[in-house]
C-alpha cells in the first residue's frame, strides 16, 4: 500500500467519523426539540378531568357550589393554586386536589387553559331572587364608591368599572361569577377565614359591610353584562 493510499484511507476514515459526529449532534438536537415541542404543547388538557367534575370542561361550573374559572386571569389563578397548596387559602376540596396533583408545571398549564375559555354568566333573575336582602340601588352605590363615607371604597377602583379585573391578575374579574360564590367569598374575607388577600385589602373592606351590603353588591355584579368582555 503506497503512502498515498493510506492517506486516502485515513482521510475517508476521518470523513466517516466526522459524519458520525454530525448525525449524533443532529439526533440529539432533534430529540431536544421534540422534548421542547412536547413541553410547549402541554396545554394542561391531560389533566382537565381532575378539575372538570366541579369547574366544568370549559371552566363554567355546573353548580354554584363551585366558582366559574373560565377566563379568569392566569396569574391570579396560579397564585390561588399556590395559596391552596401552601395553606394560605383554606378549602378542603381545593387543598386536597393541589396537594395530590402530579406536577406544578401541569397545574400552571391548566390555569393557562382555563384562562383562555369564555365565561358564561351563570346568574338568572331566579338565582338572584333567592337572596332576600338584595337592594340593587344600594349595590350600585357600593360598587361605584358612593358609600365611601361608611368606609366602603368603590369596588370598581380595583376590579375595574366593568368588574373585569386587571391585566396583571392582581385584581380578579368579578362579573360572570356565581352570586353564591361572590357572597361566600365576601363573608370569608369578613370572618378572615380567607386571608390570602395581602395586604388585607378585601378583609378591611368586608369588615365594613353587613349582610345587606354584601348581598346587594353581589347581586349588582351578578347582573353586570359580561358581553362587554
Ligand atoms: C371537588 C371539586 C373541585 C375540583 C375537582 C376542583 N376544584 Fe377548584 N375549587 C373548588 C371550590 C369549592 C373552590 C372555591 C373555594 C372557596 O370557596 O374558597 C375552588 C376554587 C378554585 C380556584 C379559585 C377561583 C377564584 O376565583 O379564586 C381555582 C383557580 C381553581 N379552583 C382551580 C382548579 C383546578 C385547576 C382544578 C383541577 C386541577 C380544580 N380547581 C379542581 C372545587 C373544586
Ligand atoms: C383596594 C383594592 C380593592 C378594592 C377596592 C376591592 N377589592 Fe376585591 N379584591 C382585591 C384583591 C387584591 C383581591 C384578590 C385577593 C387574592 O389575591 O386572593 C380581591 C378579591 C375579591 C373577591 C374574590 C374573587 C374570587 O374570584 O375569589 C371578591 C368577591 C371581591 N374582591 C369583591 C369585591 C367587592 C364586592 C368590592 C367592593 C365592595 C371590592 N372587591 C373592592 C382588591 C380590592
């Protein structure tokens, strides 16, 4: 074998190994991007059944026992889920679910999924009529800040004129929620059983409100038109 031939062989051997290396990198890049794609396409749908029995498949719950979570701000929901998990917000059902949930990443994906669903106002004049203390004029006055001399600031100041909440998810949307849930939360803030509203913004307001105030403003909110959404 002449020197030239050995050189040629070595050259093709080099090429061979070089192409092996190329294939290997390409392969690893391909699997890498596959993983990334799987991650990106994780829209929480795998675990919707963990939530849908109470909150419905599209986040519109079947019963006023459970809140509508459709179209709620993603950041707000993630914070609530964390609070349930860390025991900062107490609720037997939710605490058990988030504690046993397989992964935080999937929980975040679910929050994202539900935030993209369209909320349907579940309230009807019949459901609202179940509350005997409702005075809609009073409800409007409270919502728009005309009861400030009683220490009740305008709900609209934080939750927005139309009760749609803010973009960052600090102040949740109030419209499109079951009236029963709104009343329940106001009473939980008043009794401090719900205390994850740091720094006590809702607890301080609810303390100034009697049952008539709470039912009235909840009814006013329940009648607000979510179609402006
Ligand atoms: C067994 C019924 C049940 C199941 C299943 C359930 N939830 Fe809930 N969820 C509730 C109840 C009840 C509340 C209201 C707690 C309260 O009154 O403070 C709630 C509240 C919430 C809230 C807070 C809403 C708000 O406006 O502050 C979010 C977000 C939420 N659930 C998300 C989920 C997700 C995501 C799942 C699935 C992983 C899920 N829930 C499964 C019963 C359930
Ligand atoms: C100074 C700001 C501020 C004002 C004014 C305010 N809120 Fe809130 N509200 C908040 C914040 C912040 C939260 C979210 C707390 C949390 O992160 O858990 C909240 C949460 C709520 C919730 C719970 C929503 C849910 O999905 O669980 C209800 C109901 C509510 N507010 C009703 C009202 C009503 C009714 C008024 C007027 C009487 C009002 N708020 C005025 C700041 C405010």
